[in-house]
């Protein structure tokens, strides 16, 4: 069984490694959407793979670090592409959520990066 819980956060960033003149080199912001997917068996007693409140608790600190911040200032996010944000979230969250299957980070409703730990 796979469960997915979505979260949102607001943040600004710039992409320092894109060419001069690329619009994403300038500071700009996004309304990010993050999806955390967990795989596992359904507990016959609780009926859950994992309680969504436990997922929320495990992601709380990472979410607070990202929300309403300039992402470039966060340790490990000097180049905060969607790909790097997804990897950062995985690394921050996986120790608390061993069943984590993927992290999906949407910069817009139509573009996202997905990280599976590989």
C-alpha cells in the first residue's frame, strides 16, 4: 500500500548556476507543494500504513526550515533547484520516516522533481 501526504510552503530562491540573463537567476518565489509518499503494509489493528499525524510530525521541522525563508541561505541548499530541494527533504525526513518511497516537490502545478533516494 502507498499513502501520500501533501504539504505546502512559501519561499524565495535564486539559481546561481544558471547562465547570466536566465530569469531564474534573479530572486523570485514559489508556492511549493511537497508530497511525501510512504510504502508499507496496512496494520490490521489501526488500518494505517502510518498515521498521517505521524507523517506531519516527522516533517514538521524540515517544513519550518523551508517555509517563508530564502532557500539559498539554508545549509545544503546553496543551489535550490526543485531537484536539490527534493533531495534535501529526503535527507531531512528519511531518518524519521523509514517507509518513505519518494519526495515530490512542485514549483508550479505543472513542473516538479521526484526523488526516490537513488
